[in-house]
C-alpha cells in the first residue's frame, strides 16, 4: 500500500523507514490473534491427556505411585520401579505389582501392550522380577470392576478422558449461557511424532466419541504398527444437552499445537466455535481504522512529516488483510460494534485454496510493480517509465498505457478469482452446508499451520 | 564471437567449471562452512587466478556454487542430528534421519535442487533477459525497505512453541513472548558482534575478507556440532535405496515455494536463503515434509547460484553475495556468450552434482552407522576452531566464542537460527538509516 | 531448561562484553590506499584512510537519492580513491556545514568501507563522525589577479567583475575579470545543500549575473590538472560589495605633502620594503628616483600587489591611498603599470644591496637551517659566489609554505627584501612563492 504514495516512496529511497509500519499493519490482524489473543483467551477446561516431561518436552513423563489419583485417571505417564509380585503371566496377559520409593500398584498388561512390554524389557516379567531390574512402564491409571485402581500398560492415554471433558464443556456451555472454551493438548512423543486422536460429534445420539489413533509425523503420515489395541481405542461420553454439528467429519488433533474449541449456546443447542480467538475484532474494518489513527498519531508525535500518508497506508494495509481473509470461508465480523456477527466469506476456489493464496500474493506484487513503474520518473529513480505499453502495442494511447499495464498485470489474478467463483458454485452444489463447514474448518487449520510453517 | 574466443573457450568453461564443482563437492559437506569461505580459502592459499586465468574465475565459482547447493544437504541432513528435547520442532531432514530415512531426505532435496537449477538456467536465458533488468531498476531503490520488512516479518510471524505449557493466560503469554524475546536477544547480540567485527580492528586488515567467518561458524557451525556431541545420539541404520515418497503436487508446490524464496533471496541484498524461503513458503502455502525438503533444495540452489549468475547478465550485472563480489573483483563477464555459457554450465554441473551428492549421501549414511557420531562431530569442531584461528588469530577465537554463545542461545530459546544473521543485517540497517554513528558510540568503538 | 536459558543469556552478555574489551584495544587501522586498490580480499573491509581531498565535493542524484562524491589521494598511490556517501548520510554530512565537509586541499581521515571491482576500487563513507578534517588550506586574504603559477590547494582571494557565468554539473562556474587578468571560479553544488536556500539563492543569483562585482576567497584547484580555478569553500567568503566610487585625486608624487588627509593617486617606482611593529612600509619613488614616499600596507596587501617573488625592483605602480603624513600614504588600492622582473642577484651581490631592496637569489644551497621563536625559520644559504647570507622566513610565511624546513644541501630559490637584524645581514621572505625548493 505504501507504493501508492510517492512521498512515502521518496522517504524509503532516502533511508527513512517509517513506511515499513504499513507492512507491519498488514500483518497486525494475525499478530494480535496469534501472539496475544490465543494466549490470553480463557481456557475453561484444559485437557492434557499426556503431560510432557519438562526437561525432554516429550510424553510420557514419570509419575510417582503415591501421586496417582482419580484426577490422573486415563492420563498417559510412566511409572518406574521394581517388580514386586508376579500374580499372573501368560501369552497376551500379565498381572503384577510394581513398587517405587513411594508405594506400590497393581499393573495389568494385555494384548499388544503385553507384547510391547516384553519387547521393551527384553525378558518376561518374571525374569525382570528375579533380576531385580529397575524398569519403566508407560500407561495410565484405570479403575477395575472391583473399584480398585490399577496401572494399565499402554503407549497412549485412554480416549475416555477427552470424551468426558468435551461433554462436560458442552453441558457447561448450555447451563451457563456463555462460551466455554476447552483446550485439548496434543501428545508429542520421542522421534518428534504425535499421537493422533479424533473427536467425533454424534449429535443424533448426543454422544462424543473420541478415537485414539496411530503415531503420525508432523507431515501427517502415520507410523506403521502404532495403532492402539481395540480395548482402549474408543472413548464415549454422553451430553445432557443437544448440540449441533454441521461439520461432518471428526476434529483431528495431532501435530503442533492442540486446538482451543469454544462451545456456545445458540437457541436450544450448543454450537462449536473452532479456534474461537481467531478472526474477531482484530479482523475488522473498524480495527483497520483504529490502526491507521494510532500509527498516524505516533508518527506525528515523533515528527515524521508524512504521517498522514502513513496513516492512510497503514489503514489500507490492515484492510487488505481483512478483505483478503474475506475471500475465504470463515469471514469476519467486519464492522463492530455496529455489527455483531461474522459476515461469511466469499468462499472463492474452495478446492484450490493454495492457488487463491498465490493469486492474491501476485495481485499485491502486481500493484507494487504498477505503482513503482508509474512513479519512478517523478521520484527521480529513472528518467522515464520502464514499462511503456504504448511503445510495445501501438494501438494503446499514451494516456491509457498505465491502465492497460494494470489490467495486464492483474489479469492472472482476476482469472483465478473468476475460476474461483465457478468452483465455489460447483462446490456448494455438490457438498452443500456440511461441505462449507468443512472448508471453514480446513481454512482455520491452514491459517494456524501457516503460523507454524516458518522454521 | 572472435573476441570472446580469445578470452575463453567452451573447453575452458567446462574444465574450470568442473574444477570448481569438484572443490564444491569435496568440501561442501562440512557443516558451518559457506561456499564463500571455501572460495576465499582457495584464493588466499593458492591464488590460481592471477596470471591470465581471470576469465575462467566466474565459471570456477559457478561450478563450486552449484555443487555447494547440492552437497550442503549432506551437512544439514546427516550432521545436525537433534534431540527432540533440545528442539521443540525438528527439521524434516532430522526427522527423516532419526527414522533411518536420511538418504530419502537428501533425494527429495536434490529433486528440488535440480528443478531450481533448471528453472534458473532456462528463466534467466529467456524471460529473465527482458524482465530482470526492469525488475532490478524498479526495486533497487527499495532494497533496504524490503530487508527491514522481511526482518520484521520474521519476528512477527515466529510461532511460539512453548506457550501450551502455561497454566494461566499470563503464563502462556510469557512463555510465548519469552521465545520471541529470545529471538530479539539473538538478533541484537549478533548485530552487536557484527558491528564489532566490521568497525574495529579486531580482525587483521589482511584478512578482513574473513571478518565475519568466526561469527558465522560460531552461529551456525559450532552449536550444531556441539549439540551433536552433547546429545550422544546413535543413529539407526539408514535405508540407502533410491526411493522417495512424494506426490507430483508436493513436488510442484515445494519447487514453486523454493524458487520464489530463493529468487527473493538472490535478488535482494543481505536477505538469505532461509529468509527468502520463509516468504516463499507463505506465498506458495507449502505443506508437508516432502514439499519442505524439495523447497529447501530449490531455494538454496536458486539463491546461491542465482546470486552469482546475476553477475553474468550483461545489462544488469548486479553483484550479490560474497562469491560474486570476490569473482567480480577478478573479472566480470561482459558478453552475452559468457552469460549463455554460464547457463549451460549450471545445467551440466547440476547433473554432475546430483550424482555426486547421491553417492556421497550413501557413503555418509553407511559411515555414520559405523563411526561414532560424537567423534565425527568432535573432529569437525576441532577443524572449525583451527580454521578460525588460522584465518583470524586469537581475536577471531574471541568472536567465535561469543558467536557460539549466541547460537547456543538461539537453540535454547527455540527461536529461529536465522536471527543470527543480525550480524549482517543490523550494520546494514543502521548504515542506510544513518544511525551507525550512534551505534558505534554506544558500543564504545567510536 | 530454565537454567539453560539463564545460562544462555549470561553467556551471550559475557561474550559481547568480552568482544567489547578486545575491540576497544584494537582500533581501526589507517591503511594506505595502495593496499586497497585492486585487492579483492579487501572487499567490504572497513578502514580509515588518510590523505588529501583532490577535487571539490560533488553532489548529484543517483537512483533518486542524493549522493556526495569526493576523491582522496595519499602518498602511497598516484590514483585518487572515489568515496561516496548516499542519503541519509549525504544529507547529514552536508547539514553539518562546511566546517565538516571534506573539501579540496583538506587533509582528512575518513572511515570508509571498500568495494573492489575488476578494474576500479571505490569506497563508501560510513558515518558523519568518521570524517576528521586534519588540516585545511587557510591563511590571510592574499589577493591574486590570475592563477598562473599559483600552487594547487593554495588558499587565495580575488576580486573583480563576473563574466561568463554558466551552470555545470559540478556547480556554478564563472570568470572574474580582475585588475590585470582573469580568474575562473567554481561555486560547487555541495554548498547549495550545505547552506539554507535563503543564503544560497541571493548569492548564486548575483554570481550568475555578468557584471556583478565580487570579492571572494577559496582554494585553488587544477581542473583536469591543467586549468586552475578558485573553488569557493564557504559562502561567507563571497562578498558582493556595493562599490562606492572613491575619488582619488591624481597628483604628482612630489605633491603628497600638500594633501594631508586627502585621497590621492600617485605613480612611482617600487623601491623598497621595510617592516616595523606589524606594518610594512613600501617605498615608492618618483620616476627620477629623487622623491620618495612610504606607503603603509599590511602583509597581505604587499603580497597581493608587490610580491617580491614576482614583482621586481623599480616596477612602475599606481598607488591610491590616503595621505597621513608629509611622506606617508595609507594604502587603499593599487595596480601595476609596468612590471619588472624580480632583481636576481648572487649572494655576494645581495650583501651589497641596501636594506629594503626587493631581490631574488637563485640556485643557492642551504648550509644550515633552524627553527626559532614561534616557528620562524633561519636558513643560511651560499651560492656560487661563495658568500653566505641568512634567509629569514617569518612564521606567517612558514605556515603557508606547506613544506618542512629545508635541510643543509637543499638547493633553493629565495625572493624577499633585504634587512639587517641584530647586526646580521639577511633576506626576509614574506610570501610563499619566496622560497622554492629546487632539489
């Protein structure tokens, strides 16, 4: 946007760098959301299925036996100690006690978990007991049918914990009438892998179903042989109140950061708001005006001569971000406090969001080239315009050559946008509302991933 | 044509180009060593190019640079293993290595590098002939604005990796901003070191070309190898079959992202490959480990090779990067035929480097599972320290130590290692905004 | 991990402090220009250089930005190193004023960053405070009517009417028609930026008008090493006096006693120079050498009109002045009517000439030399005649010479006037042209 204003360009040429604030303003909406709102957003319920070791930053971390309680049920940890008594051991099953410096607990290993445990120990439990070896066993605390606690050998938490918490959040949202936000932490293990789990909303049966999945890389590729056994693959929790879930697919949590999900009562049902802190006031026209005023005042205070141009450039930069986001699905609440709800996005090119992104980037570049070309002579950078279409295409009159150049430069973007309109109609016709919801979800995730993209 | 034949022949171009490529292939696998350092060593230790060989110098350098862009993948894949506990996010090449697929990472990188080299040669000799001078003239007055904007974007877009661990909003905010503040510390500390290295007599005048060498080895080379030694990682056996798992869309996406990023870095002064790749990745919405590795290969090749190749363009002849400045001081190609020779050489050397890198990758993969990783890293550490001492003496070691502390801080704060480029960027930004004076007074060397 | 972060911060701070202590003990070196030229390993080296600015500072617009260019040469290399400063640094330097602007003839020390190309080397100034002006041409206002045989980098003045003003890329170029010749003058465009518009416009405007009377000073520069011109260094040294015509009554030199306190114009022969208590007394005699008057003049006035190195004994002159005593005039203006070459004599002959006689001795050899008092030189010379005489060079002349004390064995030419001081015969050199080293 700076390139629209020759006085600002002249300042840049002469080493006065204030106009760079317009670029900063253009990034502000996401900066505010991802560097402030995200962290300050209230998390009413925090689900940490596999707390990380503070030193290694990996799960599981060690827990001492005397710290095991109802509150820790289903969470993935590891306990460390010596085998006490081996009560039962056969193929696919073992039952024994483990003792550490703080207490003793019953340990049960079954199915593939037993097999894995033997592989890790390199021996049977009996042999480990006889050798008096200090061993570590990952798993989670569970309560047996007899009501007594035991340690279930596992390499993932039980999904029941997550299902319960999500259901709790939905119920609280209904009862309190305000948004309840749940933060679900992801599970990071050695080798920079993540345990994938899915949260499925079965609105017809008022059920939350959580599936515990395999280990995946940050690129989303599953690691063979890491699917949990059937007995601890599923967690189901029932909600007291109805909820609406238009989005047809489960919410997937794996690499990078776990999401915050908001639940809010809307009429008689509870609706989900994915990553609720994003695209709020920060993504509005109102905010762009405020940004311009603030920067303008700042510039005036420090004595920058072209403060007015800078203020306008900042507003336009900020606005460009807001409007570009409006090309997608989610949309934003554009004119708070006058408007309260999000204006849905234009939903262009749902099947090729990368191409839309690229086309919009090209548009910005094209505008820069156009402006720099037409202003260069007046700024003394070049003695004449470098791109003069009237000399290449004789039929273009000199007084229209700038507009012709603009048209030529932005034509690829316009074509992509046009194709995006067509694609949108086809998409909506095919997938309807659920498809739109899915696309919104994907867009939100993409934005979050974009923040992570840079190393 | 006759005039150029007198200066250089096709045979000379190929011979010197392949000689340069051999140098690049032989030495570029050492972590922390930049191709410019290698070129400088060649010229300092054995001034081959005085006495009539100046016309061949650009081709020698071009061969070395193309080879470097391929072969440096060996260092970044095999010789920078990390503990996940030390880094909250491993690079894809490190992840691949830890699961025995280091060679695949190199192959993906090489795919990107080859595409980057081909694109560069074809684009520059066709559309680039017309377009690049225009782009240069339009954007050259605004270089420093672009640099400042990229630096700010780097800070603004940093992803706080530890914030999830906070229990309250303020704690999460602090954990997030701690990382960003760590980044600022790294940037400004490295900037201060860059100012001292540039504006004091710490480094002897005779080796002022190497005034930043201790810093860059300290930022990027030593922390890497020290980390390797500390983590005491053993590597699993590596699968050295020539297999890659990717999709055409990932190749296109990765290559596009890399070419954009590398092109930006090559064109704008001071902006490096990593910074350009950040922009390119955002523009092309790059996703997935395979796309990332391909984009790295494309970005690095377009960046290093493109920066030098601009020197060959007869109507543009901009000088980018240390290698171009070095070569341009000996001889700057002037004729179109030299330019086209250069493009052809890029393709030739890219092919040779691809083969060389693939086989080097297999050899290193086998070696690493037999020889202690920590021992190899220790040898490299000793070599790097000795190199710094040889070039810059005791004062260079002081700079090296300080820079290693900064590189270590970047690691510990989980912030971008690119911030260490503050050593280059901050002096430049101060200079163009007219605040060098004040900075030097503050630092006590005015 | 928290401890590691604290350790990291400590190490970073410690590292920077360590580097600081090492850096303050390692000042930036001063480097001969020949070590920079064509040395690719010096690319981007930041160093000090010391040398003479060899051309007027030039300002132009390059790529839309202000660019200041100066050329510097030191003793190590015959080539001049071009040094550039772009905005914002260029404007900052210019705004500091002409006192801080490196100017032709200045001896400077500059902090630069080197760029070495295939066939040329240049540099960029790094910051405004990295400019040290070690010395610059200066001196009394010595007026010249032409620049023939005037050494480059001399600080001289001239006055006359403007002729042929034209704008060139370096600034405003014009000629001054002086009393006896023409002097070319350049007002460099750097001054347009160093001074405010309110100051520059009227001066430059007036200088652009042919016929304007101007009195200015500046530094001599040989454009393309052949064409001398005065380069104005400070606009304060450009005076545009409104010339009030003073009526000098033309009288015969013998009638001077009848015109006490009147402004008169006399014609006579330049006969002798005497000095007493800070004032020079120039004896002018009637053409028959029978009648003499003394004209009181300052050193600068003497050198301007009657420099013993160029104007010889018995040169016919016109003197305009005010009669202050029966045989005394106070000098106002003068002109040479018929010039005679300086009287060239041997040392033996010089010893026989009376006190006050302006004369010249050539190809004499220094037998001993010393510095006395506040920088005065005493040099004994002998020539083929076998006689020795003392040459006294006052400190005011020494400071303009720009050479070091000639050592025994040096062959010199000397021009001045005869004097006896403390019973010792001497020749006093009052102008810088009065002592020329031959070898």
